[in-house]
């Protein structure tokens, strides 16, 4: 009986697999609903200190990685002004106001549902107050995200031009 327990314990220990470490996902955007000028994608590397660090589920991490790594059908339009910059691995992608997605000099279309999920995961909506949030197309369609937590700007300081978020897989 003791040998049986030892064998089971050894099998249990040996069968445990550690997950390979995955890189953090970095995100940069302007807080609130603002018109954005053309941003240099390298700003994502130049802002060293993140404003917020969030832990996301493995499912959300995989979704972001999959959607941003293999986005789908190329659409024949020019790149639009980016609203959100996302760095996955070494690739910097951007999502525009009209849910077009630009990566590796190609433009793709994101469904409203995918754009909403991406913006929810990266906490984009957290920097928009609930009154203005109600005017956003995806919010009208899908509702306020479960992870929404309003992050107001500091009253005595000017609003930051950009916010950097780091997403870590749990």
C-alpha cells in the first residue's frame, strides 16, 4: 500500500507542468473621449512607468494574443488615426476610432464585439465617466463591462496626454 501511495505521489508531481512565461501586454491610449492626433507607435516604448497594471485571465490573454497576432481579412483602406496602441510580443498594433486595426502595414476590420472585448480587457472604458460612456456605440450595444472601474483624473493636475497600461496574465 505504501508503494502504491508513493507511486501515485510521484506521478502527480511529475505530471505537473509549468506554464511558459508569457510577456506582458502593453497598451497606450489617451484617457477620455478625445480627438487624437497621429501618434508615433514608438511612444509605447518611450513611456517607461505604467499608470496601471492589471492582471487578466489566461482566456483574455489568449484572446488578445490571437486576435492581434492573426487578425483576419485585410481591408483596402488607409490607416486611420489610432485610438489605442497595443504591444503584443514585439509587434505594435493600433485600433482606430472606427474599429479598424493596423498591424505590420496592413489594415483589418474588427467586429464591434471584438473591439468591445479588447477595449474592456485593456480597461479603455475605465477612463471615461459613466455619463459619456453611455454615448459610445459598443456600450449601447453590449453594456458597461463587468470590470469597469472609473479612473478619474486628478483634479489639481492637468489631464495626461497618454495612459500606459500593462496587462499581466494570471
